C-alpha cells in the first residue's frame, strides 16, 4: 500500500475496521455460548458415566446374550457424525469430517449426520444418509433418541454390522480432539478377576438380561447425546479462538495501514510545500 493514495488507504482502513467489529462480536457470542455449553457438558457427564459403568458391569460379570453385543462378519458399516451448524470455526468441521472419511474403507457407507455441515458434506458426495439432525445447537435428548432408535433398528435388522460414532471431544477452549469410537456392537475390555468377582455379587432384578435390554438403548442414546454436547462446546471454543485470531490480525492490519496513511499524508504535505516554495521562487 506504499504507493496507494490517501483515499484508497482510508477506504481500506474503514473496511478492515468493519470486519474487525464483526469478528469481535462473533468472538463474544462464541465465548458466551462456550460458557453455557461447558456447564452443560460438565453437568451431564456423571449420568452418562454411570450408564457406561452399569452396562460394562453387567456385560463383564454375567453371561447375557444380547443382539447388540454379538460380534458378526462386517459387511456394512454405519457412521454417526457430528459436525457444526456453520463455519468460521478454524479446522473444527474439516477435522472431524476428514477423520471419518479416512476411517472408511472406500465404500459409500451408511451415514447419519448431526449438524448442517456434516449433512452437506456427505449428501453432496452420494453417501447413503439414513438420518440426520439439522442443528446441533437445538438438538434435544428426544431428537437424539429418535436417531439412536433408527440406528439400533438398522443394526437389529442386519442392514449394518458395525456402528462408529465421530465427534469432537472438548478438552479446553484451545484444545479439541476428534474422537471416533465403536458404538455397536458393544465391546468391553476384560478386567482383573478380583473386580469381576466383586461385581458378580450384585443382583439385577428381574434379571441381568432384562436390565441390559432396558439400559442399552439409553446407553447408546446417552453416548450420542454426550458427544453432541461435547461437540457443540468444541465448536464454540474453536470459533472463539478463530475469531480472536482474526481480530488480532485486523488490529495488525490497521496498525500497518495507519502507518502507510501517515506516510502518504506526510508525503502529500511535503509535496505541497515543495510546490509552494517552487512557485514563490518562480515569481522572484
């Protein structure tokens, strides 16, 4: 901008200042949403941890035959993918989508999407989108239950043999980690025999199988819902960081433009003085 006129620099400064106001406003909005989403994630985490522990205890300490725990030959996979409702969040959306695609074996697997960006990505690439929730921000437990029930129905019918869940785990406002976990069939690692022995004393009424049949649908829904909450908090954290960086860049640009503006103005003043002095000398 060194050779640009004063008017062009001034116009550029006004444009950058306007952009800076937008990015700053988006940063503040994301910060407010992040605070609420973080509180929501922290308040729901104990419930889902208790569900997981209960299912794991029953599966590890009893011999229960359940359709959702049987291993079978994998012919078709299904992926439940949580992405954002909008962009301007750094690499948040691209990271989870890229991780999911890399995990696929090259086939057009069945996909269930949660969030506008996930739906747009997979629907435009001819994947079989078996179900979707359009907005992450307004997604309720009832919405999650609906898509989870459809997912479990596909699994019971044998239309899919494995289900993976891709979401973004919130660690801090600056750090978010993409997670891709196996949702179905349920598989738990073997634990120490002493722990199994202590759990074997627990009695489940009317029977471990009945309790498991009741809990598993709630467990699957709970895992997906917990992932949605984590993903929404991650999205806001990523957006806040991106907008903060954009605001800082705008401030740097304004500083450089102001320097260029002052130089151009000083150059114009010097030229005027030179012309005036030259004119006076010519009249002598």
